[in-house]
C-alpha cells in the first residue's frame, strides 16, 4: 500500500513538474515577444525624435511672417 501511494505521489509530482516547465516555456516565449515589441516601439520613438523637418517648417513659417510684418511696418512708416 505504501509503495502504491508513493508511486501515485511520484506521478502527481512529475505531472506538476511538467506543467511548471510548460508554463515557464510559455512565459519565456511571451517575454521574448514583449521584448521584440518594445524594441520596435523604441525604434519608432527614435524616428519621431530625430524627425525635425516639422520644426524647420514651423520656423520658416514664423520667420516669414515676422519678416513680412517688419516690411509692412517699414512701409507704413515711409508713408
């Protein structure tokens, strides 16, 4: 009886260990996927921070309007 009980406990323990390893493998796979996605997000953020064309366009709009206002004020003073 004791041997049968011990065998049953060993089977249950082996099943539990197999389940733990299965869960660990799944978790490792998911962590790998998350790390890959985080890398993609970092690349996208880097592209946004290095894309300064919009800043240059904004600067030229502001500079052009400031120069236009300056020219208009000079014409108003001359009249």
